[in-house]
């Protein structure tokens, strides 16, 4: 057929989905095309649904409304719903709940039969918040009704999703919207990571309306019979629902009037009304608490200490980012508090929040006050996805959770890993898919489960309503997992190594998007740790300062560039105790009065020298091998180790000269080139008698005091070294005894496989 134009050079059309996929599944109507027999079957199905609805409502009328709390048993988090403890295993379909899709109905049924009793439900805000400010509660009721009917004895986490506020609100309150230092609002932007229209976190009008919306929704649900099946509320805002600031990638938010007013109030409080102190800190004789402004693009981009912000020279930016973290915290806790009060403190409350790994974004997008957020009684749980990209998500990689997991255990709160792992059915063109077969899908999905098992935390599987889990092999795998998690045991940490991240220091390092220094010392270094066979705990400096962490042999401080007097004192205590400390790049180099090599020397114990030029982020080891990250990074200041009492283990080259950059001195280890790989880490751990569960640098091991998960890409014989003699049972993929009273065991691992063992 002649269409009147030449389309031979066009990209071939690609099928994205069919009419049964969300969001179209709620829009189509096939009834006009049904033959009489099909119409009769449809009518019969509707009658069965009515009967089921009636029986469920009658049953709910007899049930008490459960009070829900987080409990810990043997270091494992459990969800207590009305006195019955549930494993924190969740299937989350969220906004893609599709009760008319046979495939989705079958998938929910498969999870229910497998023993998953907790589900996520997320109707989009625009479905029920109307332009006149009213709420269409019938839409919420319909979602809850369909979810309760499909899950039957299950419990629902109801999510209030406000990350894409309705257009009518944005049009009504233009003065309350975020503005951006790097170009203002982009009217064509649609991705929330860009400079989109969105309410400022500091807007009192937005907070008022947001809280009013949350209050009315929760009160309505709590007054309905379906509240008896709601165990938690999750409230979302910000980029991708995750409480990141809109435009965080390059937009430099938020220069709006509401944020400017909030910043001025924060400054007056922080400086105790002393304008002279403010002027001295900012080196600005004209600034007052009435005319101070949010820093512009130039002030945000400037780094006064090489590639780091200087606490003195960049004080306006540091003050603003500190304030920004508090504004995000205050907004989040306000809406959480509203929901807690609306449900009478009956249900759990939480958010996407607390990311530390996989966040190479400017500090504007971070949860900088997460320690304070977690301390709040209005936060029971936090959810974080796993790190993205092939280096983390491919078969044989750890796909690490992005939170600092020990922060939750010490507070008695729940960490939930979002396992949005793409399976073989998801087209690779859409990104994040790194498997090709059902067997490979099973390998990575069970790997994710093993990580949560080792941490004793929660996990939800999330397929965005795309029905990724319908393959029989995947269905069979999910049927095994609750039984593995139910076996009991000691979920306590088996780690002798702890990684101590510091949220506040992100303000100094993460200045630009895709910050290579952060990638090398945080995310990619964590990947290398995951390939050493040595389990490593992760916590914040505030967790360490709480005194509630156990004692470790090795403490890793990847980003302690600015160390407060209190932090320095705590580090000194660790050094006096004989703890081994691993430092990267420029620990303690930043001080209130400016960069100080002497302050860095005092913290680390090394004599140092600053060289002219920039240092590439690699380490040439004594055997000639080069430890290099995937991300190139030019480090400034270039710091050489100039200490005759130190033992040099690696060097770098600067302007043709070899300079020492990796050394040990006493129990301190310093790498000023900011990266070490798994091979050198294994050597270090071995020299300090740190227990390794496995020796294969290509494999991944997650372990606690009872369970070991092994994951690999390449086939071959593998050996697991136990920290004590024990009896070992394989729990997955099949259950069978392995050995008795042994300190190690070997097994044959096929390619692309995951195994779970219990030792006792």
C-alpha cells in the first residue's frame, strides 16, 4: 500500500505491551465484542466476585483491627500484625495493580500460594485527588477491595504517592514551586530528575495540602473494614517517589521564595541571631538574615579544596545544603506524623529513604539528615532499591542494597530491600536487564533473597506490574523462599569488618553529577568488598557514635574528609583500642578554618606531602599490578605519603615521578589514590586474620551467623570456609545435608547459580 512517504529508513516498530498491560488495562472495554457464551462466562465471574466480596466483608466485620509493630528475634526483623509475626517478604505491584489482567491475577495467586502474605498497593494520586481539592474515595475503596479479594488472607501496605503532583495544584500555586539555580524551570521537562514543575519542600502551602490529603486518606481507610488488612502506610514524594529533591541531577534546586525564606530562618537559628558571625563565616560584610540568598550556580560549583568543597571558602553552599537536608527531613516527618496520628499509631509508617550506595548525584539529591529521620518515632521502616548498572546487577555481581543496614537493626526498625530485578521477559532495550533465560532470572532473584537473609531485613519483589515472575521456574523458586527464611537461626552479624559512611560529608564531595570520587570510594569500592568472601557490615558515623554497634576488627572510613572534634575523638579511641582503620583519599583534611594537611596527619597517623598537579585514581602495587576503578577520577589535592616509618604497598605516578600513595603504619592503612581492588583487599584481610568464607574473587558471598548465600557466574568447584566447626545443610536450590562437624566444605557450582546453606 502506498502511504505517500518513504519509511524504509525508520527504526522498526517495537511492541511495548498489549492492552492487558498497565495503564491501559483499566481503560479498555471488550464487552461489545463478546459472543453470548463469553458474556455468560463474564456474568458468572462477576457473580462469583460479588459472593467473594460479600464473604470477605462479613469475615472482616468479625476481625479485630490489628496493631502492627516491628519486632526482632535472633537479630531478624519481623512484622507483628495483631500478635502474629510475619516474615518481611512482600510482593509489591504498587500502582500497577491490575485486577482485570488474568496474568496479574495468576501472579498474585502464585505469591499467595508460595507463602507471601504481604503486598504493596499504590494507586496514583491523580486517580483520586480532584481539581476542587476533593478526594474520590471510591477509587481508593476499589483498589483496596480488589487487593483484599485477590490476596484473601494477606495484608496490604497502602502507598500514598505524591511524587507527581496534579497539574491543577501546580497551576494554582506557581509561587510555591521549586526554582533552579542552573536554568530555572524547564517547561518541557518530564523526568522528575530534571528541572520539572514541583512544589518546594519548604512550601507551607504544599505541606498544608499534602498533610490534609494524607490525613483524609488514612482516616477514610481506617474507618473502612479494609483497614483490618492494612498493615502499613508508605508516603512518597520527590524524584521517583524516593524523597530526592526534584532536579537533583543538574538543576541545582531550590532558589524559590519558600526555600529562600526557610534558609533565612535556618541561618538565624544556626548563627543564634549573630549577624557578625554569619558575615565572618561567609566572608561577606553585607549579608544579613533578611537578605541572605540560596547560593547560585557559581557558588555551588566552586570547590575551595581541590575537588572538595572547603568548609571555610564554600560556607554559603555548606550552610545551604545543611539547611536543605533539614527541610527535606521536616517535610517527610510532618506528613509521616500526620499519617501516624490519623491511624492512631496502629499501622507502620515509612518511606523510600536512606540511600548511601549508588548515589553519584550532587548532594542536593541526598537524604543528608537520614540519621535524624531514622531516630524519629514517625518512621518505622525505610525502603531502598539495589544499586543499578551492569557492574552491580549482572550475574556474579552483588546487586548491593543502597542503605547502611546496621542503622536499622540498632534502632529496632525495618530496612526493606526493593528487588526490582529485571527478569528475562523484560526487553533489554529498556535498561537494567542483564539476564536472558528463566534459569538466569532465578539465579539473580534468589541472590537478592540471600542478601536480605544475611541482613535479617525485609525484601519486596517489584515488577512494575509487568508480570516478570510468571515463568514456572520462577514460580517454583518463590515457593521455596519463605520456607528457607522460616528455618530459624541466628541472624546476627558474622562480620569482622564495618564500613562507616558519613552523610554530612557528601556535601563536601558530591559537587557535580556522576561524582567519580564518590563512585570509587563508595559504590565501586563496596562492590570490591563484596567479592572478597568477607562479609562487611555498613553503618553511618552516627551509628558508630551511638555505642550500639558491636566491636569490629577493621573499620573503613571511605569519606570522612571533614571530621568534627567529636568524630576525631571517637577515631582516637578506636586507634587506642588497636582497631585496624582503612582510610581513603583525604581523611580529616577539611577543617573549620580551611584545608589542613596537619589535621589529616593527626587523624591518620601518617606524615604526608601535597604535590603539585592532579593524581589519577589508581594504585600500582609492589608486584606491578595496577588496581584501577571503572571510573577515572583526577584527585586534587595530590597527596603523597612521606613517612619513613610507614610500610609502602603501592604507588602512583605524577608528572613522570613515582610517589607513594598506599601504605600501612601501625594499625592505620591509607590509600590517597582513593581506590583498592578485591585482590589487594583479600591480601590485607588475610594479613590481619580476617575470616573469609570463600576465596573466589569472582563470586559473591552473603553470610551471617547461621546462613550463607553463594552466588557465581562461572562454573567450578567452590569451597566455603566456616568460622567454626558446624553441621551444614543446603537449603536452596534443594534441601540436603552437606557435612557434620566440619570447618569447611566443597561443592560443585554450575554457571549462573545461587546456593543457600545453613550452618549450626
